C-alpha cells in the first residue's frame, strides 16, 4: 500500500507500512493521521486494514494543519488524538472552513472514563459528527472510520463558531460550505470507490435485526411479495424481470438481510406452491427449476456485498 511520509517516524512499523504503489489493486480511502502517542500510533497501525487506505502520517500539529489546508480535497478522513493539540487543529480548520470526517482517539480505556455523555454531539469541538473512541476500541478502527465518513456524508453537520465569525449571516454561509464539502466527498467516494460508495449510505437503524418487531414483519412481507413476483415471472418473457430482481436485492442489501434469510423465503414460497400443486393434482417436479431463481438472486446479492462492503484483513 502506498504510504505518504512527511518527515521520519521513530517506530519500527515504518518499513512494514511502505509498499510499492503498483501493487494496489483496490480503490482506497485517503487517511490523514496524527497521533503524538507512540502507543496509540502503533495500536492504530497494527489494526488498520492497510490494503484499504492511502495514509499520510504527520509528525507535528503544525505540519498536520499545513498539509490539510493544502491537500484537504484529497483527504477522506482524519484520525487524531483527542488532546489539547486537537483543539488547536479544530480552530485552525474552522477558520479555513475545512470540515472533514474525523475519528478522535481517547488515550484512556472505557473503564477509566467514569461518565459517558449520552449525547455525543453535546460537547463536540470540531463538528457535530466527530466519532470519538477509547483506546480499548482500536481493534475496530476500520469500522469507526467507516462510521465517521458515513455520518459526515449523510447527516447535517453543525460547528462551533468563534466570536469573530459570529455574524448574522455566518451560519448560513457556513452551512453552505459544509454542504459543498459533503457533496464533494460523496462524489469523490463514488468516483473512487464505485460500489463501495454505496456502503456509506447504509443506515444500521434500517437493518432488519435493528427494526421494531412490527417494522421487521412488514419488511419481511415486502420481501416475500417481491420474491413471489420474481418466481411467477422468472420463466416468462417479462421485460421487467431484471428490474424486479434489482429492487429485491437493493432492499435486501440496505436492510442487511443475511443470505440464510433469502434461502428461507425461497423455501417458504416453494412449500406454499407445492401444497397448491398437490391440491390441483399436478406434479411438484417443476418446482425444481426454480432453484435457478434462487441461485440468480443470491448471485446478485452476493456480488453486491462483495463489491460494496470493505474487505476484512
């Protein structure tokens, strides 16, 4: 993986992180990293999925500020330590109207923190969708980076304004700056990552497993209804069949439907059709052909997952 170096690092991980850029085969997300703590830096680099990222690592806060000001259009996410230097960084970037997804790393563990604020946006310093994690959560750093980018792209971001910028029309102008930044990042992700950009539009609150019981049942009924239409038209000359399959796969993907549930829906429908055929005195052998339908739908869904979900190391 390509690693952009600015200055030298004094830890043993430097050589491990530098690879030939020609070896990169997958689109990557651009990270800008500044961690003054050697322990934190080593932990992050040990857990980050290196094939997914191009990383610019900074050795000082002034170097970090300068780099972001010059290259912010190329940076997809910041990873920094939550300390006094972060307050300086946030102030400098706000003055330049530069807003980026950010993961803040608290050097303390969860057990060391006596009180967790129930509203993470109440005490934000840089913008309202900062993602803050503790040192014992670094094993999931890739997930937190994904979350930071998804939240930034899909939610309204608010910021703190200093006294000198608190003019009556400033919030409106600031909002426009942020919206343009969000749009730019979303377009860049879509261009660079293709299907991977879809991943950031998935909202865990809409996943089947997280829905209220009533909504979960309604979603399953919708999936069953759409799958029934696919089955009934699969061997016909329906010109909209591919569209029906795409609609079904999109619903399943954004609801994070497991493949086992897709198979379950298929078998349930086959059982219903089998009973109907028996009542009509007809052979059930024709139902075997619909295994092709299941294979087709599963192939579409698996391909969407394969191309969309970031790979685990």
